[in-house]
C-alpha cells in the first residue's frame, strides 16, 4: 500500500542530510517528525518543494514535515530507510511510552511465549480430532498402523513442546533461540529418558545430583531454564572476548545450563508444574463449572484488555499435564458462538446498511472463531449485544462445566472446533459441547432480540430526529450547485483558520476550515459519518461523512506530546457515528497546564472537491447553530 511513497521517502531522507543525520523519527496525524543531529544543513525551501510535502516546520528541536492524513503510509517507507529506535509508541506518535506495570509485563511475556506456538498446537489438535473421528466411525482401530502414525503426527508437537517453547521463550527474552532449543533437546534426549526409567540415582562427576524427572510435554521447567539462560548468555558475552565468542559462548552455555537444568531449574519447574497439575485436578473435580462460566461470560472483556493472552496458555498447560483442557476451551467456544449469534440477530434487526454489512460479515467470522470484527464493529458500539453475549456465553459455559466437558486437543474456537471434543473413545464431551453451544446461542440470540426491540427503536427514532434537524446535510451527498451547513464539532468561539497558531493549519495547506476556541471539552460528530482515523493519543480524529465531506478535527497544538493524557475517546476507527454523537472528551486545563494551546482545528481535508468552504468567524456556537458552510 505504501510502495507509491518510496521515492518521496528516499528524497526526503536525502534532503534531510541522509540517514546518518536522522537520530529518530515518528509521526502524528498529519506530519512526520524528525530529530536531526544537525538541522543547520537542511534547506527548508528545498524540502518544502518535494512532491508530496505540504509544509515544513521547525519547532522545539523537532523537524516537522507536513504530509497529510496518509502520513502513516509515508512513514512506513521512511522506516525502511532509517535506523529508527524500536519503540512502537514513538512510531504511533507517543514520544514517551508509558511503562508497563508488573501485571502487564507478565501478560505480555506469557502471550509472547505461547502465541507463536498456537498454529502448531491447532494443527496437531485438528489431526487428533480427525483421528478420534476415524475411530468413532470405525474406519480404523487403535491397534492399526495408520492409527499409530496419525497419533504420531499429532503427538509430536506435544511431546517436543519444551523445544518449541524454548525457542519462543528465547525470542521473547532476546537470547539465542537455537542454543535454547539445544538445551531443551538435552532434557528430552533418549539417554536421559532411559536413566529416568531405570530409576537409579544420577550424579554429575559423582558430586552433583540430577533429579530424575521426565520433561516430555512439560511447560514450566523449560520456561524457567531459558529465563535463567538469557542472563547467563549476557554475562558470557560480556566477559568473553569477541574473537573467541562464537566458540566459547555456546560451549559454556550448554555446560552451565545443562548442569543447572538437570540439577536445580528443571526439578523446581517440575515441582511447580506438579502444583499446577494439582490445582487443575482440583478445579476439574470440585469446581469444574467455574472456569467455563468465567471465560464464557467474560471473554469479550478479556479480549478488549488483552487478558485472554494470559488465560489461554493455562489450557495448554492443563493439556500438557492432564491430557485435556477444561479451563479455556469450552468457555471460549461458548462465548464465541454467543457473540456470533448476537451479531446475526443485530444484522437481522438493524436498518442501518453499514451496521448490517459489518454484522453479517462479523457473525460469519465469529462462527469460525474470530470475534474481533463483530466485537469492535457491533457489540461494543451498541453495547446491548455485548451484554447478551456475556450472559449467553456464561449460560453455555455453566452447562459445559457442570457436565465436565473438555477438549482433548488445542485448536480454534469456532464451529469446526467441536471435533476437538472427540476423545477417550467416547462422544460424551462432543455431545455436551454441542448442547452448550446451543444454550449459548439461544440465550444470546433471544436476549439480543429482546434488547433490540428497545435499543434499535431508539436508534431509529434518534436518526429521524437528526435527519429532521439537519435537513439533507447528513443524508445525501452535496449536489452540484448545492450548499450545506454544519454544526461545529466543538462548542466555543469560531475563528478563521488563518488565526491558528500552527503554521501548517493557518496556511490552509491541509485544507480550509476553522479554528474553535473551545468552551467545552467535548467533540461531537457534525454529521453522519464513519471514523476514518483515530490517532492513538486521541487528540485528532478524521471523519468520512455520508454526505461526501471529509473532516479532520485536531484538538490543540502539539498535543501529540501529551501522550493521550487528558484525552478520552468514545469511538474506535471504522465506527459508524450519527450527527451529535460524542466522539472525544478532552481536559482543557490539562492542555493549558502542559503548556499547549487548546485551539481546535476543524479541517475539510477534501476541500478541492468543493467550490467554497466558509465559516461564521467571530461567532460563538453552542451546538444548535451551523457556522460551517460548504458549497459545491
């Protein structure tokens, strides 16, 4: 998508003194921001004349190149040519990324270790499901060679799971993943397995005792081992000369970590894993309903906050210890089916074409196990489908828990995943999960329909009111020779755009519009639109109106540097909004205290599509009048 900006990026870097002169780069809603080693060698006039550059601004040691709303695509090409500090938040416009708390660090670590493994576990899980199906259908028997080979295809991933986890853990901790896999391979070596089977005491050099533990399919021991290896590697690289590092670092890593793995870390990990297995067994026998109810009811909220990344691996660990997963799988499947059904009911009930389109496609993908489109596109904005989903998911989860339903392999959480509940030469779990899904879908669907009788009626009535108040300005594209008037998205004093304290806006380089001196920290939609872009710091938003008007609302000047403090958004990108809907709340005092201007710019970014854009300068607006005028 950004390929067409390759030449622009290359010429820009050349004129800025080459990549050696660029210490850092990031972008905000409309402009690239560079920190240059030497600004004096850059000719602003030449940079400003580059095709694709709207304007150049120097401000507080940051060299700003105004590009427009497609700045992210240009930055993607700049990023390929410059050694930019690897800080995701800076690339998104957050100069000072907030530090993660301990809980966020743990969730991030667990997700980083287990998420890359999911495709392999899913593939192996579906092979296991196929194997169980073939046995139930009496196509093959358990003493058949084909059965043994298919079982091998599926169990290989689980047996050698420590090696796979060693690799992903090392990647997350930034140590050598190949050395990590080598250490894990020691722990799974046939010779060690034979020593464990014999049961005779093992002493390294007749001094250091090695605890007899089988590490096949284990999870905790290898993660603990590689966690320590990351520090050992760093120390070795610090102490050993570069000239011999290639030989001695791997050798000493194997010697040190092999000894620690068999004598201390592996046994500790095995003990912790044993406690975890005891906990899983306790849950299965005395509170089997709890995990399925909690996951089934709260999964949408977990997904919103990323907590599911920390919970899902518990199912993997349970499967590694007990051979099945009752913690995450059943509740997740019930929740997903409840979410999909809620979306299908919304698609049936809503009269809004955009919402119907999102709901139909989102429901289909949710039935296949991918719920983010329906969650963020329908359930969260409308809220009532989310409530119905949580109740439906918890209801199905309760049945699954009470019937001790569990899956015998890890895989997706869509309809095809019901095959994962075939195992142990029985169809009990398979039948029960289907019943749980039906309960989830029926409860969610009925509640969504009941809630929609009120909420969709209110939306329809509100839409009629908005249409009545705004005549044809929110319903159809402005016709040739026609004029449309709009409410201001922010209440306050309206000024000409030329009075903006930001040169890039004042010059109308990004389009014509107005400056609003806000008297209230609320941004509302001036017309029916789709949220085309919402900057991560919530200080700027772009709308694409159903009337053909494209508008950017930029709160304050240089407020990107506030890293989102004092700003709260009520919408997400791609949301469909109605005229008058609340979009963003901002704290004017916080902006002033941070030393920035609260001037809010309202820009018609597709000004060239219209013959004139004018405003009622000097007028104070309270949301009832229409100070913005567009002619075509």
